């Protein structure tokens, strides 16, 4: 109740911009300013009209578009109906609304908590690259129908695109997801970029069996996800223990609809009472090509036993995953590769040894440029090669966070460097309101760490010769505020 009172009071305030002072750098630590005027980066203050937009969001059928393995020809859609009446997706060229195509949806009835949910998955296409379409979902008998929505199929020859990297929204209630939606809209307005898709690295909900959390995520993610697809993989908060009956059909599978070109495992028999089926990774580990970039999603829960500690793992099936990954990367027909996962190998809070021992060497061998992860709830960036941190000699001024370069003064520029020096590991803190305040608990050396209790949303722009990242921080007087007092740039960097 306290959070609702705070929300109502926020809507009544007008916010004013404020300016800046001087910056310091290199192995220095600066804490988050208590007021916006203390920052060293000019900020844009969020408009109350954005709050009005968030409050008006409606997505009664919990529609979300998801990335297809062939995004220049198809897009996946997932939605929820009130009954087992059958579901369909319809689409038409926006400029020729008389011709309507139809696809039947696959029913995914599941128990979420104590409620039966009728989720449906359909694939829209084949589409013509570069053409704008209208689509809608409805029941087969016509008793339930969503509004027509717009989707533009990406061109097959695009050389520049952008996506929003959003780590661990992981909210408990509707107010938290409203804050997440406001954060995305605020960053999009500040960046002036209409992103082509949203990329998540797991933990989009806090409790996998809470239907209202899934509903709130899908409702407020619709600020973009009804017109732009989601690419995501699973986190530990959507996974649960391997001994649970729900391993055979998780809520994550019901609420998402992602590519299924990942590995198929053998019997999970190495760990006691392991109830994971051979297709447990379907829609969680997969790959797709977009705009000349090869993307790979990895389910890092396979390395673990379903607990935070990750003490045990099924070695035989981990081997199947690693074999699939090497085969997939070897066949990638692109110069640039971006991998995303929940548990990263290098982060400030958690030390997931199993992930670090298995993956970085493969990433280096096949020329992975950028590795995105979450789980940590602290923002960090590092570049590693051969198991050692790459040394940099100079960097931009960092008013927030801790920068530790440890290199000669004439070394590489931490904010503009070639991917040939090693993969970049970028860990998002959260796009929501949940922070751990764990400090540098892992003991892993990282070139940059920001542990402030403020959401950070990086916008990643891929160009013909570079990957450019601008990470936006949303300043808040309280982490659970819906409306930020301003938006600034935490850091920016370019990978050549």
C-alpha cells in the first residue's frame, strides 16, 4: 500500500532539469548523487505525459511478439484467451487491408499457481521484408478478438539497427512493472531511437508460478512488444528446482514463443530426482540472424541444478549444449556475433564458476564480439581474453561507478576498441526496481562497475563496421518510484 500512495503523489509533481559539475576518472569510485543537480551529465527530466501513457496501457490478451529464427520473413506471436476455444492470428498488408491471411495457433494450457491459463502460439508469415503489416489475435469462434496492431517486417539488407538490452525486470507487483515501462519509454525518448526489438536475459518475473506477474510483465512490455519482437532466454526465477513436476512444462514455455533450433538433450540421469525432459531447452537456447549479426541465446540454468549456488550439473548434457554451441558458431555466416544469457562468466555479485570455465574459451575461438547477461543486479563491463582481463590505458570520464584500467597510459581506449582484443562482457543491473546492494562480492576483476540503485537500460546500435552501446541511467529518489527525476548517460562505448 505504501508504494501506491507514493505513486499517486509522484503524478502531482512537475520536474525541472538541472545541470552539472566536474568529472574524475581511473580507479576512482563515486557514489550516486542524491539529487539530480549533483550529476556530471546533463539530464532530460521525464514528462508526466509518459506517466499518463503508462497508466493507460491495456493489453487484455497479453499479446507479445517474439523473435523468429528467420526474422526477415516471419514473426512469432503469443497470447492468452479466457477459454479453450482455439486461437488464430490474422494479418494483412497495411496498405491492402482487404486481403487477410490466417494461421491457427497452438494451444498451451497450463497451471500457473492454482489457475488454468489458455496460452496460444502462432507464427505470422511468410512476410515480405520491409513491408508494414497489421495483425490481430482472436479465438477461433470469434467470441474474443484483439484490436489490429502494426508490425513492420525488417528489410533483408539492413546494415544498421538498434535494440534495447533490459536485464531482470523481475517485479513482484503491477507498480513495479509500471516503473519498468516508464523507464523504457523515458530511455527511448532520451535516446531518440525507435529500437527494432527488445532483448532480455531472463528473470522477467520474480515468481514463476505467479500468474499476475506474467500478466503485468506482458501488459507493460506492450509499450514496445506488440509492435517489436522480444528476444529472451530463461533465468533462475523462471526455472525453479529440477525436481519439480513443472519441469515438464514451465510457465516460461507457455508465455513465450521463441525459436526451437537449439539442442536436444539425452536423459537427465546424473543428478538425483532430475525431472527435466530432453526438450527442456526448447525456446531457451537458440540462434537467429538479424541485420548481419548472429545472435545466440544460451540457457545457463543447464549448468546448474536449479539453485542459485549452481553446485551440480549434468555433465553429459552440458557437453551436448557446448557441442551445439560450437557447431552453431562455426556455421555462423556473419562477421559479428552477440551472445546473451542469464548468468554471465564475469560479474560483480555472483561467481558462476561453471559458466566461466565452459564458455569464454569458446567465445574467443569463434570471435564473439559482445556477451550480454543479467542475474547480477549490478551493472558492469569487462573485456577478457585467455582468462585474463585486457588492460586499457585510457577511458572517458566516469562520474558514476568505479573504473579500474590497470594498463599503461598508451594502451587501448576503454570506450573505443577493436573486438579482436577479446569479447566484451556487459552485465545489466536491472530495468526494474530490484537491487541487491551486494558490492563487489564475486571478487572478479572488472574494468567498470556501477552498483547504484537506479535502473540502467543500454541501447545497442549495430552499424556496418561497429557495435555502439549507450547505457542510460534513470535517476530516482527511491528505487521503487515510477517516475524518474531524470535520465542521463552512465557510459558509452564502441566495439570496432
